[in-house]
């Protein structure tokens, strides 16, 4: 019954089936999982005279009179219904809704839900939804809709489905349900659509959220290699003191800790799968270089993937300089290399003449083959999907995996997204690094701000100005256009400054050229979109100006702030916003007062949700309908423990075919 074609369910048919298909509903099971977006609450209706003006609310009144409808301009028919209670009259207006009006019985009491207008004694509502006042249901689900489908039609179709279904096979083991006080699946689905009270709705939502968190944990454990594979990579020595002693500075305690974690993994019996997480500028690259140096000294190759060519070039230049004295050979592979150059790099790699290959997605090409790949490093890992990391790993025989992220992620979220991975956190900055001072100003301070910029330009320093829009948009007139701002604000105020423009619509070669010029000190002010969030280090850039700062999440703003403060000169981040909304002001003031990226990300997670960290499905985080990664930490932990127990009993889930099938469906765009 669950796999029955939706066309053959009572109340559907061919025409409505097409509409439901647009919502992703093809079977009865899909229909049951078409979950409500919200609920209309009829439980505490107002008296008519005391209903809040111009707000959606529930009002209880008795129908006194209906009319037969009047044709109005445009071919529409308007229907009026007169209602009242002891406090005032209520006039209802419906358009082209004769069937709806006919359902209202004169003399019967109803609860109407809609926006109330009109005067104190004569209130009005337009096209309200309603239920009889004596209805046992105090809520009505509101569903995602498409043209031709109303909420009531969808609700009726779902009700018809439950008339045909008496039970639903439950994939969740009974002991897990009992331990977590969760209802069975049939009860949960029925009560999520037709709750009779708050308790039923809360229990149903909790069960369905648990299901999603449970499947998410299982899938990510499998994807991230929770089934620890035996390592064939033999490491004779993890002594890298000669390399560390050659550095012109001493690594921080947190860097030493991360390096120690990795070297211990190398000596283990299973392959490493570790995340190094740290703020922008905390020194994650040194940790990765230390790991790759160890691999090279033990005769194994490494590869390091960067999200942009310019960042790959920067890593190549830095690593070559650091490692050449030790005889470690590095290579570079990016899409912009000439065919002859690519061919030579691939040949040298296969011959074992390159110890460390640095590159972009070009490394994933089928033509790229290693002689003996021992370690895969991905930089700015949230820019790479799970499949891409897996593809790189398949170029060797169970190589160690090291991923790095400069996006501080609260432990709440990290323990889900990085299920199955060991985590090393670099929570301190290199010695001598001064925190970036952050200020929030309005546009009325812009002239003064440009005086501040000019002062630093005259002293030989550079500035980023980040704007959210590439070009003018009629729908977003308050956003600053990069090109317009550059030409109409920056150049008139600072005519002597050398100004560059950088945005996402530019070709890769153009972006690299502009960024190279800025890095070389040939540009004083770089007007850019957020493409500079991940870019080369420019220690000479000491000012970060962010216009329309309210348009960004705090984590994105913090990433942008991390573009400056790379040298030993005091750096500044100026947030420009005229939005007086209390929540906006609180968010931006929080950022200004908190240089710690982990504190910022925790605040962002609690107030905006996980979207700021993972905005699209390429990051390997499936979309969820009911579960929240931001709240109910107890449920997150319970799902984590339950999934870990199942994986211990059956690492590949073959003992639980229904659970395995469900998990695979959740991760259908990925490879389990």
C-alpha cells in the first residue's frame, strides 16, 4: 500500500497526481511524508470584538446569514457571510468559493482563522479557513502547495490515505523506541498530520526528527569511513624534529597537539580519517605540511587539494620553499596549466618523482595517477563534497585522510557532520598575532571611514571593501553594487588610490590576475564580493570594510574578517549597516565584541541555523524536514548513541536491511 501510485488514491486522479508530483509525491509513502510547514491553531479563539487588528488569529462566531454571490468586475463572484457573537458582528468575504460557503450552516458556531480588519463593532475577514466549533481537532496542518492544490484538498487526500492504511512497518528497532520514549511510525505520521493536542504533536515531531538524525548519523558514519580499514601504509619513523626546528617561529601548543594526533594515527593499524579545525590564520597549513613531510620521509606520496587556483599556487610556493632544503619534491596541477605542463606533472607523479602534489579539482581527473599515495589533504574542506573527497582517496590503496576547515563549527554540529572522523582543534593563534579590531558604523560615517582608509593607504597598507551585489538590482535597491560603489563612491572619494574589482562572474584567469596584483601591492583598494573569503594571504592588507553587513551570517562575516590581521600590524574590520532592527544590531555588535570564531559560530548556529555553514547539498549534508541541528541536543546525542550501537552490531547495516534502505534513500545523491 505504501508504494501505491498516488494516482490511484481516493481523491487524487491523473490531474492532481501531476500537481502532487511537483511536490515530490509519487507514492502513498511520499504523501505521508509531505509534512506540514506549520499549523493553524484553533484552540484559543478570540471573541470577535477583542481579536487583534490586522493579525492572523482564530475567532469564534455563529453564522447568521449567507448570500448567493454577486458577480464583480473581472468575472469573479463575491460571497458575503454574516456572523456574530455576543461582542460584535463579523463579515466574511469569499471569492469564487461557492462550494466553501455552502459548507457553512446558518445557526452553527465555527472557529474562523484569518486576518481581522474593520471597525470595533463590525469586524471583517477575507477568505478565512474554518472548522466547526465542536470539532475534536484543534489544529489544521498547512502544507507546501503548488498551483491547483489547496491545503484542504491535500489534508483530505492524506486523511483518505490513512483510511486505507491500518499499520505501517516500523524500521526502527523496538528497543530503541522504548529507550527513547518514541511512538511507533504509524502513530507518529498520523499525529503529525492530525494532532488532537500539544502532546501528540510534540511526540510525533520528536519521533520523526529522531528518525532523520538517526539516518543522518548512519549515513555520515559510512561515508566518512567509520568502518576503520586496515592500513597498508607502513610508517617507520614519525620523527620530524629537523623540519620543525627549521621554522623561523615556534608552533603553538595547539599546532603541536594536532601534529601529534596525526603522527599517532600514522602509527596505528587503521587508516586515519581526521579533521583539523581552526580559525582563519591559526596555522592549519603547517600541521598539514608536517604530515606530508612525514609521509615523504617514509617514501609515500601526498596530495593537497585547494578550492581555488590562487590558493593552490600560494600553497605550492610556500611548500616548495619550506621543503626543498629537505629534498622533498612538490608539484602543482591546476586547470590553467598548459597541456604540456600537465602531461609532465602527471608523468613525474606516476614515476614517483613528486612527493607532494598540490592542486585544485584537477587532481580528481582520471588521468592523474600516483605511484604510492599515502595521504590526501583537502583544504577548506567545506568547499569539497563528500564524493570529491572519496574520489581523491580512491587514487591510492586506503590512504590516510586529513581534512582542514577554517570555518569554526560548534561541537553540536561537528559531532553530526563529522561523524566517524577524529577531530583536532587549533584553538589559539600564533604568537604576536594581534586580534582584528571590529567596529559597527552607519553610512553617515562613510566619509570619516574613507579618511581612515586613506590614512592607511598613505602609510603603505591595503584595504578590502566587500559588497553583496555584483550589479544593480531593482529588487534589492539597498544593496551596494560592486561596480557602482567602486565608480561612484570609492574613486570620487579617493581619486589617487589604485582600485581593483573582483567578483564571482569574472573568469578564473581574470580573478587570479586581480588577486595577484593585489597580493603584489599594485592595488590599494580591492572592491569585491565574498569571493575573497577564501583567498591568498595578503599580510599588507589591514582594513576589511563590509557594506550591508546585515546581509551576511556572522560566520561569513568572521571569515571575511579573517582576511586581514595576517601580519604584525594592527588590523581593522568595519561593518557598515543602517539597519536598526534590534536583532540585526545585536548580531553585529556580538561579532564586533567577539574575535573567537567558535563563539561566533555557536551564536550563528543558535540564531540562524546550520545553513550558514552548509548552504547546499554538495557538502554532503542531506536536507532534513523535521530535525534541527541547532536545538534539542539531547535528541541529537540519543540518535548518535543509537546509530553507533547499530554500526557496532552490523558495520555495513546488512543485519538491518530496512534501515540501510532508508539511509541510502536519504543520501541518494551521494555514495554509501
